[in-house]
C-alpha cells in the first residue's frame, strides 16, 4: 500500500524514483537502531516522498531517513566503450602478473 511521508524540509536532490527508503529510530543513549526498509520510492514531491512499503510506527522526531540507489539504474560498468590493453615485460627475468583491475564510475546523465 503506498504511503506518503511528509518532511519539513526539501528532499535531497539525489533521491530518484526506484531508490529504496530506509529509516532508523532516534538514538537511545547514543546508540542507533538498524536501518529498516520503508520500501521503494514511487513518487517524489518538493517536501514529500511516497513509498510502496509499510511505515507504521515510525517516529520522525529525531529519527533519520536515508535512501539507497538501485544497482540496476546506477551500475558502475562501462557501456559502449572498450579497452585494448597490452602488457609487455622487457626484463630478461621471469615475472608474475597477479591481478588486473579496472573501475569505471558513472560521471553524468
């Protein structure tokens, strides 16, 4: 069942439809609870979010809402390009290659 969560401040500009909303209750003696999933964000407004999960029992006073990006929409893989790499050992001694790695990050939309 869709549930609307209203805020007294503007929503973070990085929040998108499809992100997952989480909530953690106010700290007790400096200890916060494990974040609880509120569901996927299905609608956004300037100061509200609609999620498709259950948010009963949430105390927004002192609590903390956070969101996680969908891995499907925000992959960090390279698309449409490739790398051609050549490794050359100019030494006369034996050499071992233990690992090759690459990381590509989404730079813009």
